[in-house]
C-alpha cells in the first residue's frame, strides 16, 4: 500500500476495543483499511473469526471514492487457503520437516501474492467512484487497488 491512510468504513467491522475485550467469537470481523497516493488507492478487505471452523464467505462491495474522472486499472489480489499461502501449500505436502529443493521452490511460489482476477480497465465517471463486488472467504484478505 502506498500513500496516506484514509478512512474506511465497514458495516460488519468490529472495533479495536471490542476485539481487545471479547475477541472475535460471535460475529466475524469483516472490515477494511484504505490508503491513497496521487495515482492510486488500495483497500485490503478481510474476513476474520477466532474459530478455525468452516463458514460461508462474506459478500462485500468496497467503493473507492473521490477519484479523478477518466480511466483506472483495478487489480485484485488474495491471500486465502488456495492463493498466496505457503503454509497451506506446506500442509498439502504433508508438512515435511525439511522440504526437498522442489518442495521448497513450490513453497516459495505459493508465498507470492496472487491475482484473484486479471487486472481490468474501468471508467471513472463524474461521481468519482470505483466499486468492486466479491465474496471474501473466512480467514482471508483481498487487496483491491485502483491506479490511474
């Protein structure tokens, strides 16, 4: 993320005080941060719960505001069970205590940030908005970036 921190609001985000005092045991924490530089805006969106149990993905629609009219390129990267996750890859290998050179190379590849969707061009109208809609699995983070 580049630039300055800007305000991000989530209808399903928990406060720091609530997480500190009670953990994330009832409702999940589905929230975001945001940063903006002169040529881009980045929003990481996460879906977290203290329980390590399967759960439905959360539908989210992040909206990036106050962008200049014109065109932008939107990228979407993900860290989850099957993207950008060397630990999950290591578990799938059977948790070798000393990975072979080929396994080590595979783990390095699995640690690289992966695109969830190919980059795409979007038009930014007079409203200055870029909106993305997608599902965020539990225990994952999506990174949405608009660059103009």
